[in-house]
């Protein structure tokens, strides 16, 4: 089954090809199960392992199931990362949902027979395997006519959509529903259930190049209106009485998106939050409580399942199955992946998300050699290597490869040949700070020569790179640094490498009017927060852009309500690396290298140290960009 190109679905699906010949009567003890297992929490690509193990004897209340399909949901990924609030005993087989065929049942099992199609109804049962033994109480028989993918994905997203539409507002009485993240798996279920129940619905999605195709797809599912987040801010559909204001808002994004939705809610309406893909908090204006009498709830399907009785569960499941069998509720766009290619599904789940993905960039498998970047000379190559030759100078372009050592063996895809004319310090620090600076200036705002960029922690490695790149491109920089005993030295140095203006935090705060020779900045680069964040927002031009990175990357973007005109973004180089093509990376590195070779770009201030003196480097390395004055480089050429 093909993945529709314009849908960035929240899950892929594992397709299990059971190669074992299951002759149950006499061969159960020799049956082998192919399964995925993790023994520690961390990055799924590193901790999830494939293994084969013998299937144990069947208990009296157990059922042997040959799995047909099991989806990869965000909750599965978060559980492996150790971030999901469920108890897991390690080692563990991941997977919360799935469908299979019953091969054998225990002596005390009734109502389930060999040949039945069954789904797993309770979480953390371990569905990512081709042969499994489950307790009879976690299985439910479903009709043979129910599609494999529909059955495999029945118990999470369709049920979540059903409950949110049923439990908070009487939407069947003609009320309107609004939701963000409408192209997500749950969002697509909300749309289809609304259509089946005759409920008008407004659906919010992020803008993207293929937005028209996405709108058409969601409208085919039953969407009444599909708007981008920008269109929602300026829409006239409510003023022109094209549709009533919504009484129920379903929020899986948070941050600014949730605020825009609640602005359009009817008096006494309610918002239900069931996800937080933007990682930004849901901030509610006081007026929403006082003057609009809005209500706010959270919903978690796992918690509902723990409290609900069997009658409620049966009623819900039966109605959802009925909708599916009548073709009124179909599975969201998905991609079938062979079980042997499980890493492809995990990679897609980590990088193809509705908003920011699972930000789990820096969790190496332990034990590990530290060091993310470095430069070296190729001594020897394998027989099939064609990207470099002995004697070439190369830098490492991938993370977590361990550069704090004298000799290392690396894959050719992880190295980039550079000119031997680049000084070693510049080369050793090429792939992080300069690349971060390059991308933030290029990707979020079309900054023209003569315009101004404002940044805090300008003395940090990335800050120094921003100054130099802006100078090379004719862009002015307004730089804010901490007022400490080395301020004069820091200021003189920044001015010497191209800074247009350098201010302490206190000096910047005193600028009530932007009366310097610079134009107001159109792009702000924020890596700290608090007062440093406040001052750049105060000085930023109307309709400007601010990018959060570094220490500010994980800060909640709550100041957006002070500057509703400003576009807020977050940036992490690993996130860009995961999506960028080899061509994009080469263009960036070659641009930076060209500046280095011509002397227009130099390494941030550094002190070379021998590897054996690592303790000294650790003790004297600043833990905050605002107070960083020097960087240490392990120099393996020191005598």
C-alpha cells in the first residue's frame, strides 16, 4: 500500500510475513517468533533490536496469535524513549496495537476460536512480533470483513476521536467542531466520524507546498472547511455567517495554534487537549474564563480505558467497527513496511511528524566515545570506498561518531573532504556552530543586505559565526552579551570580526527608542531566554521573525502573546540534518569553506589542549552561551 505523498502521517505500519509453518498440534514447542525488543530506554534506532526466540508453551488462559499488522504510533516511540507515562518492564517487546489470526487457544479459553481475527485492546502487550501469546482478556474478536489496517489501528486513534466527540459537548445537536493537526491519524478519524454523524467541522493544518492537495484530500474525507494556521487568523467565515462558531475545539498541537482556535470558540464552548506536537504549552488568556466562560479539558485514551466499564467499551468499539465495515471510516494514509525493514518505519516515525518530531537527537548507545565534530587525515580506506583517498583531509558530518580519540574508523557517507588550506581549528569546528548560524540566517527570513539581525549570547561559538556570516553577506548585527569582567575584551573582539554594534544586556534594555544608526532588526536569534529574550522581542521590527535555539530550544514559547505580529520558530541542527539532502549539505559546507579559505571566516576563540588534559577543559568550559568566553579544542598534533 502506497504512502500518499502529501500526507505526513503519524504512523507507518509493520506488515508481518509469518514464515513459520504453524502446525500447532505437534510443533508449538519448536515454533520461533521474530520480534523486536528493547532492553533500555533511548533512541529507537539504537535501542530496538531484532531477535528470534522460541515460543513458550501455551497457558490455559492464553491465546497463540499470528500477527498480521501492527502500527507505529507516536506513543510507541515515546514509550521506547522512556517519555510516555506507562509502566514498562525491560526487556520489552514494543507495540500497543495490532491485529492477527488465532492459531491456538488454551483449555480455559471460551469465545475465541482458532481462525478468528482478533485485535489487541490493552496497551503495552508487545505487538511488534510475528507470533505472540496473549492473555485472552486483552483480545477482542472482530469481523473477518474488517480490513487489516483498519483493525490494526482501531483501538487508539478512532477511539480517541469517538470519545472526544461524544464526551464533552452534544455535537450531534448541530454544534460545530474545530480541530488542529487535522491531517494527523486522529484528525482524519475526527473528520470522518463528523461526516458520518452530520457534524460540521473546521480543520486547521500547517501550510506546506502541497497544501491544495492536502485540502482536497481532507475535504474528500468529509471536512467542511480546511484552513491553514495563517488563514485561520484572518478568516471571514464566521463574520459572513458561512458557518457557526465552534463549540468544541480539539487540540493536539498547543502553543499559538491552540490560542488561535480558542479565539473563535462560542461562549461557553470547550477545548479538549489530547496532544502537544509543537511542544509549546497551552496558554489561556484570563478573559477566556471570565468573559467567554470557556472550559478546558485534557483527554488520554489509556486513562479512559482504565475507568470505563465493558458496556461503554463494547458500544464504542461496535459503532466504530460498523462505520468501518460500511466504508464510512477508513484508515488514515499509511505505508506498509516489511517486518525485516523495521528501521525504515522507526526512521519515518521519528522524522515525519506533524510538527517537530520526536526530539531525541543526542542519546548514544552506551558505552560511547564522546565528540561530535572533528577533522583528520585519511590513512587507509576499504576496498569499496570511492568518496575519499588516503591523504585527504576530511571532517565528520554526522553526530555521535566519537571524535575524542587519535584514530577512528568511519563510514564514507559520514565524511566530507575539505581543502588542506583551511586551518585546523576552523576545520575542527566546521560542522556545528557555522552550520547552525548559516541555516538560521538562511531558512527563516529572507534577510537583505543592509537589514539587521539581533542576537543574544553573541560571544558564543554560534554567535561569533553569525557575526562573520552576516558581515560576509552585508547584513548588520546587533549583538547582546553578558556584562562580566571580560566584557571589554569580548566587545572589542566581536567588533574586530564584523559586529555592527555590541551592547550589554543592561544597555540594550535601556534603549527605549531604537535610535542607533541601525535599522530595527527583522530577524532575532535567541539562545537564552528570560531578560535576554525580552529585550530582543522589544527591539524586533514589527512582523519580524524570532528563532529559538541552543539553551532556548526547549523553552516554552510563551512570549508570543506579547508580540502577536511576530513569527516564532525553533531550530535544532540535528532536525535539519535528518531532513536535508546531500546536495543541500554540500552547498552549505562548500559556502562556509569558501569563506574560510578566503579569510572571511575564522574559528571562534579557542584554546588548544592535549586529550590527556580533558579534565581541565571540562572544568573551564562554560555551561551557558551567555557567559562563554573561550572554547577548548583537543589538538592531536601537539607534541
